[in-house]
C-alpha cells in the first residue's frame, strides 16, 4: 500500500496595506495641489474663459451694453467685412506687423551678438538694453513719444539738420505709423535676452573648427549661428508677431486717442475699442475680436508649418 503525503496547506498571505496607503497619499497630494491651484482656476474661469464664451455669443448678436442682446446670426461679420474702416484697420495692422516685427528682431539679434562677447560691465549693458521693455508699454512713455515726434520737437529739429523737412511725424499721416514702429523697435529688450540665451548654447568648438577651415565672420554667422539658434529665432518671430497684431496702447496714446490723423494709426484693436466702448456696438466688437483670434491662429499655424523648412532642432539632427 502506497502512502501519499499530502502537501501542507499554507496560510493565505495577508494583503499588504502599502498600495492602498499609497493611493490615499496620492489622493491627498492631488487634493492639496488642486487647492493651491483653485485661485488660478477660479480666476481663469471668471476672468478669461467666461468672458471669452460670452463674447463668442455676443458676436452673433446685436448688443449695446444697455439692452438685452438680440440674435442676428452672421450679420456682424457681414457688416464688418464690408466696412471701409475695418478694411483700413486691417491694412494698417498688417503694415505695422510686416515692418515692425523684422526690424525689432534684427536689432535684438544684433545687440545680442555684441553682448554675447565677454567684456567689462556686461551686466550693466544688458540691464540698460532690457530696461525699455519694462517701461515701453506704459502710458507715460506714450506721452513722451508723442512729444518727441511732434512739430518742432527733437526729432523734427534733428531731421532738419540733415535737410529733411517733413514736420512732426505725429501730425503727418505718411509718417505717424513709423513713430509707432520706432517705439516697438525701441522695446527690443525681451527678444534680445532670448537671443542671448540661445547664443550661449552654441558650442564654441564649431566656431573654432570653422575658423581653422578659413571661414570668415559672415560665413560663420550664416552657417553656424543662425542654424543653431533657429529654434530661438522661431520662438521670437512667433511671439513678436502675435504681440504686433495686438498693438493698442501705443497707437491709442500717441494718436491722442483718435487713432489718426486720417486713420493712419487705426490699428485693428484701436478700431475694436472704438466700436465696442465709444459706439457701444459690443456685438460688432466681439465679432472683430474673434476674427482677430482666427487670424492670429492662422498666422501661428503657417509659422509652425514653415518651421520644418528652416528650424533645426538638435534632437532631429541626432
């Protein structure tokens, strides 16, 4: 007779409480995070998301801030596209973007190249060049700029020394927009700092190897510097283009709240402000605002599409 030895029955292992405790700890951490974020979330919903949704609704209504909105469908957009002053505002804004943005970035890159070189007092120079970006958007600077470019002011007197007599730029429809361009260029500090950070990341070995091969400064700049900082350049082009489309304060203050003369500084946001708050056509103004959002989104999409051809990322190179 063969005896079969039964295997001992092992007691079931107790499940560890560690996973459950870990999940509870993560929930507490998430709750604490949401509590810290709650002021920002509330501010975003009340001050940003809520007004955006409301303006999208008002864009399809006739609304003057004093009577209940009346649904009109696409009438605001149809009227807007047929409005000669709206067309003028688009023309002025595009001209401003096309002229101001490249000039501002060129100056920012040029100064960044100079500041990237080691010299005494470098920190002082950087702070001095960055300072206009901190104060340039203030109303007081707009008044100063208006005084500088008025009749018989310093700019008028200086250009007369060189035989140029066009009067003050502020009162001349052919030149007043360029005073706004000059103000934008003067605020080149922010893109300059970004360019400077990008230049610091370029390996010096590349310049040394190119110099040993006989490459001159221009060739090194074109074949090494520009490709290496192309992601930074793309970021600055995108950011400054969006800012240029949104220009308002300088045009409104320099033109003495008239966006003129002869609508010469009637940038898009200035006309939007006139329609919304001076003429109480909030529905029309909301339609203009959302049209600007769509236009900026299209420009952004085009820039992102084009970056594949001229922006070089280090990860892609590997």
